[in-house]
């Protein structure tokens, strides 16, 4: 499988190259040149298999012969042995035909671990084989950073620098990034919001001297390998509930559009998905886009679901690429408009296709709290605020009641204890392996929202 850029001006790459690179050199995102197909029988054969075996079969067509079968099975086994639940991503029944897909049983208690644990192992094997070292720089709204740190801490071939918006992540999130003591891990608190951090990351990728000088690699959700790893749990959950013999729908709490785009990929591969529901908090650019076709940025408003406090939804570009018949020039134009004017308007054709696949709903701060409370009252489940946003959205956009609705539960409630306690009077406890998080010393460098200052810190950090 070859990978092509959404902007049509960068060379096509192998899976390994696309994974190690992150962003394409024309500013676009890498996508597979075609969607691999799983037949009805291929999907039926997934029933009863382990998570790792489903992952093997779903991912294999995307990676081709990057790793031998034996090597890849070993990678998967190492990646998911860090999960606390044997099913890795278990389903919990909520209402009569509503289910929570729990994606937070990994080491940092959020769904980012599902992809990042796998990427850590794949990078390790690929870099050792190539005899290379890379510098991973990431921007995080809270959960990607800690997941990357856990996945790469102590690996020989990588240095990791994580930028997070100073003062805008929860204390648990911050401590998960600032307390690991591996020498190859560096936390940077940037004076700005998440979109600033993400913009600086893109600036670094577009500064080719810097990019080549430090051998920059990205593991943000712009990295194709992340999306790919997330496709797996759409298959495992749908098959548990009767696919391919019956359809299922998904509701996904969305920020950067990486998680729900993986659902779209699963559908393109042949998984019978009825609706994909985009759930946003008050930062609802995607909901507004679906409603009107107008994709316009407003300021980011901090919320109690901070991992979705995003206005520049990077992976949406991958969907646009399909909505515009894979015309790189059209995507370049839209992205130029977004940069220069802060907005673009979808063509009628693209908007129609978007609405054919997706529904959307937004959720206010009050509704998020009320949903945490009502979910606890009715079902005895204490959910994180991001999950609550999705539960609310699913209830609003619930289509055919005969089709199971799978709601993605993206973080453990204990990652956001203040918001959860304020909503339902229960303070969720951290699991035992993290109980001493608040006693560990923190290590972090604060930096202005300034490209050269950040680059300077990275150059120095690598040479330590
Ligand atoms: C990252 C994150 C999201 C949003 O995922 P995207 O892929 O950015 O859409 C939702 N919930 C939690 C807990 C997250 O960490």
C-alpha cells in the first residue's frame, strides 16, 4: 500500500515512511491510495477472535510487508499487554440498545493509548532496523501527550518533546506528562491554547532545515498510523454486536476528528455502519459545518472536556479529500482559505456527501454536567466529561432504535475528577498503578508561544 498526500504535491510513501514522517512536505496529510476491502465473510470470521488477532487482520492490508507476520504479532502483543482489561476495549451496556465502548484501559486512561502503545512498538522496531534516531514532537490538548510519553519513555532511538497549553489541561493530565523521569522525555508548557501548540508543530514541520536537522517525527493524530490503529475497535465492537449480519451506529466525542475518521475508514473497508455521529462540546466547528456548510473558526473556549477544546480539526482534511473526489488542488485551496480568512465554505456536493455519512450534535457545559449526573443516576456508570458529551449527542440524534448505538468512552472519569465530582458528587479514584501521581516530582519547561524559542529548547534538549 502506498500513501499519498491530501494536497497532491508530495511524493507517495510506503507505510513505514509515512509513519516515521507524520506530516507531508506539501503541508498535507498522508492517506492510503485506496481503502482496503474486508468482505462479509472476512468480517464474520472476526467473531470470537482476540483483540490482537482482529488488529492483525484489520491492519495488515495497510502495512503490507513492513513487518513480517511474526514480527507484527509480537508488536501487537507487546503494545496491548499494557492494557488492564483482557478484552482491551470492552463494551458495557448502557440502555436497551445503547453501549459504551470503553477505550480507557491503557496506561494513561484515555483512548490515545490504543494507538500510541502500538506506534511506540512499531517505531522501535523500524528505527532499530534502520539504525536511525528521531525527534518526536507532539502538541497535546491533554491526553495525546501522556500517551506518547508512556509509549516512548526509555526507548533508545527517540527523544520526545510534548507541547501542552499552559494552565489548560487537568492536573492529572499535567502530572502524567511532567512526572515521568526517563531522560528522553521533555514536557513543554506553552503560553497559548491547543491550536497555538498545534500550529507551532505544523510550523516546525514546514521549516525544512529544522525538520531535517533534528529528524523530526510526529505522532499527533495527523500521523496516519494513529488513525489506522483506531480502526480496529470499530470492528471488534461492531462484530460483538452482530456485524456483519446487522448494522451498528457510533457516536464519537470529537476534537481533532481522528477517532471518528477511523470509524469512517472502517465503513469504507466494508463494516456495515449506519450512522456516525459527531459529538462536540461548545467548541463546535464540526457541528456548525454539518449544519450550514460553513467551516469557520471562532476562538477556543475552555471547557470541562478539555481534550476537545479545538477549532482546527486536523483530520477533517482527510475526510475533505474524499468528499472532493481526492482532488489535492481543491483541498489546498480550502486550507489556504482557512489559514488566510479563518473559514471556508463546503461545496453543495461535498456538504451532501458529508451529511450522507454523518450526523452531529453539540453539548453545552451545563448539558455535559447534567449528563454525567443522569448517567450515574440511571445506569450507575461514572463517566468522564468527553464521554458525557457523546452520551448526550447520541440521545439527541438517536436514529433507528433497532440499530445498536455504540458510544465511545474515551477517558476514565478519574482523569477529570474535579468536573466529575462537581457534576455528580462522586470523586473517582485513580487506579492503583497511579495512586502516587500527586506525590511524584514534576519536570517541565515553560516557553513562550514562539517558534524559535521552542526550536531552541528542542535542539538543546536533544544534545543533553
Ligand atoms: C483526544 C480526545 C478526544 C478527541 O479525539 P479526536 O481524535 O481528537 O477527535 C476525545 N476524548 C478524549 C478523552 C480525548 O483524549
